């Protein structure tokens, strides 16, 4: 097996055995990483790389939005609206080649990621 196929298998196993809370944290971790990479690529003039990272980030946000049970808690509609804002803002970032918009998205995503990570850890410790 190649190193790439071993890594892919490991990541697949990690996701398959993770709790729903851990999967959510993994998605947020990757979303933040995609935004960081997109911002760096755009700053270096690598538009195609930035576009690919933003596209992947948007796929994650679409997944988060699609899995959100809006009616399950009072914050659901606000979180759905935030996800929709992220998608639109990332579209505009690429249209206008604006790293500042990507940075704004990252400033929103990082605290959410940290909150979900803390909630997942709290749930894990009570289980």
C-alpha cells in the first residue's frame, strides 16, 4: 500500500468509528483548515488553489446546513442563517478575489469550532 492509500484508509476508519459529536468537530476542523489554506493561496496569487479550498469549505457548510435540525432548538434558525451567510460570503470572496472575506468567515468559524469541540468533550466525559 502507498502512503496516500494508508492515510486515506486511516481517515476513513477514524470517521467511521467517531461519535456524531466527534464528526461534527472534524468537519469544523477541516472547514477552518480549508479557509486558512484558501486565504494563504489567495495571498500568494494561487487563485485555482484558493477556489478549490473555498469549494471544499462550502461543501462542508452545505453538509452542516443539511444535517442541522433547525426545529430541534431555539438557536437552530440562527445557525442555519449563519451557514447561509458563510456560503454567500465565500462566493463573494472568490468572485472578488477578497481574502478579507475569507478571513471574516474564519473569524466566525473558529469560535463555533471551539464551542462544538468543548461540547463534544463535555459529552464524552459524561458518557
